[in-house]
C-alpha cells in the first residue's frame, strides 16, 4: 500500500493594472507539520489578475507533483487561494466561459487526478506567503531580472500555519524534495544542489453558487506598485529560481508545441512595439513610407510621444531603445529616451515600407490613379506598389532579419522598439505565423503599444496589440 502524501498548495497572482505587469507565487507546504517544502514564482508580463492566479495554481500543483513523482493516487493536495473565482471554477461550481481561462483551467486540472485535489477559499490575509512571492516576482520583472529563491523573504511574512488534521503519515518530505531536484537536474542535463530548486528546511526529518461566470478581470487590480511591462508567454514556469538556458541545441532550434513541459529557456527578449506619434499626414491616412518625404511629428504627435514617455517612466522597465531611422520615429524615441536617460540605437531594418509612387496619396487617390496596381498589391504579398516600392514579402524579409539581430543582441531584456505600421504588423504576423493578408485586418493607431516576447526555443508570444490607454 502506498504511503499517503498530504500537501497544501497556497497560490496567488496579481496584476498591477489588470491587465498590466503581472506575476504569481506558489508555496507547497507539508500538511502535517506546516513546513514549507517548495516555492515557485515568476514574472509573466502583461496579464490580468485571473490569468496570473491560474498560473500560480499551475505552478503550485506542478511543484507538488514534482516533490513526490511516484506517489500516484496516494498524493493528496489541498489548494488554498484567496481567489474566489479560481476556487469555484476549479471546484466545478462555476462555469468557465472566458477563452483565456479555459486552457489554463484545463492545464491545472491535468496535473493531478481530480480526486487528489481539493480547493478552499481563504481570506487574503491568510495567503501572505504566496502573495509576497507574487510581488517579489513582479518586482524582479520591474528590474529586468528573474525571481530568485535565494533572495526571497516571502516566508518571513507568512502567517502561522495550522497543520491539517492528520490522516496518515506525512512521508519523507526532504527525501521527496531530493528526488524532485535529481529528476529535474537529470532532465536538464546537469546537477542541482540542495535548495537550488526547492526551499527545504534542512532540519526536518527523513457565497451563493452562480452557474454562469465569465472571468474577465473580475476582482480588480490586486497590486498597485508599478513594475515591468515585459511580457511573458507560454514559457517555462520558474520553480524556485531555476533559470538556465536550453538543455541542448536541438531544444533551442525546435519550437515547442502544446502544453508539454518545456526546457527552462530563461527570460525572453521582449519587444515593446511603439508606433511613432502623428505627423500631418497621419489623420489624412496618406501613404507615408520611406520613399517619400520624411515628415516630422505634428503638435499632436509630440504630445503623444510625451505621454508615451511618461507611461514608460512610470513602468520603469524599458532597458534599451531601438528605432527606425526615419524622423518621426527618432523624435518619438528621443522623447522617451530623454525621460528614461537611455540612448537610442538606430536599426535600418525597422524603417517603413517604400510605397513608391503612392507616397503622400490617400487610398482613394491611389485607387483612382493606379487601380489595377492597387488591386494586385492587395491580393499578392509579392506585388510591389507602383513605381518601384517594396512588396510585403520584401519588407517581411528585412524586418525578420532585423528581428533576429535584435533578439540575439537583447536576449532576456525588455526593448522599446519605435517603428511604423508595416514593421509592427509584420512582427505580429510572423509571431502568429499568420498569412500576409492578416495585416489588412490589424488596426494600429498612432503612438499605440503592442508587445511580442521571443523565447530561446524559437517560440514567440503576442501579449498586446494596439494599446492606446496611455494616451487617455
């Protein structure tokens, strides 16, 4: 008969903005003694409270399973969270309708057999340990780094824990943690010292129930400090500070697909894509590329650039600035750089498309003068504008080369990329592996913000598109 393994998982997540810079924390506790067995935390970029809370639950359950990988049905995990939404949804009492929540809930439910996990809502004051871990992760993201277990003081703020009623031997927690460390180290092709993967006490011995709930930022902002805007995608979960590169070159070269466990790829290169502010041509919707005049920002555009600068100064996480060589982008980037005290690096590959003979014309004027050419351009990414402009395919090749240079240079960093409509749409399209025609279905306002994160295995995650909230 298997020895019962009884654990408690406390998890939390928060978003400073909802959606905004977000992170989670989770702690695994010995149910019989109240001892902390493992901690997990990660900054996940821009997300809602609910997404962060689900990510915390997933990390906690994953860490619990790793402690006793051979326990099977004998493992019992009691989850305590201050998120009523997550507790009720995972208990099956509330329906899950929001598309962002469904895959997260399914992922959490698949970690352990449903019969092995129970859920309990607790007041926030009783969830201080996980809450502090989440805040530590967000603070780390604000500083452009990963959370590290060795620097955590979250457990110092944890309330005294009352062990759950004893229903059998708790098992050898230290031995279980050692097995988890060894298994994870072997999977990554290395070794792990005690305490590297899990925090273990070295002194230890061997409401009415609704039927239809949609989870859209239902609980309001959870954390009010400003922090990083770097975005995290479906990358690896940071369990107690693991943060090395890919285990092999083949893992780095082959993007992972699906929800399977990923190698630890470290922090992504995060591009915050800022479209330049308005010029006099912008409100008239005239073609304005790199082949015509090089207009300056209008008064409205300069105000937009100033507002963007204030926004990024408040977030405090932009580490580098790169921009197109065209004047409107250089002026926008300079406004932010002056506020942040950073230099601006010019990247020619980020310039706007050359629209040939269409430069300075409205769409209607092009339709009237070059109707057949416009129809062909709209239908085929290989077709260039009249008069020797660039096709979408040519622009995509140029932008992709610039992307590769920048992701190599700024691996693990958060970079403000100030550029134009076509390059931004191209980066988003390539990240989504969408067809060229998708570019005609994206809206990008002047001075809008979009975000894409690039991981070491080749995956990319689009985290934000056409956000103009900083302009209001």
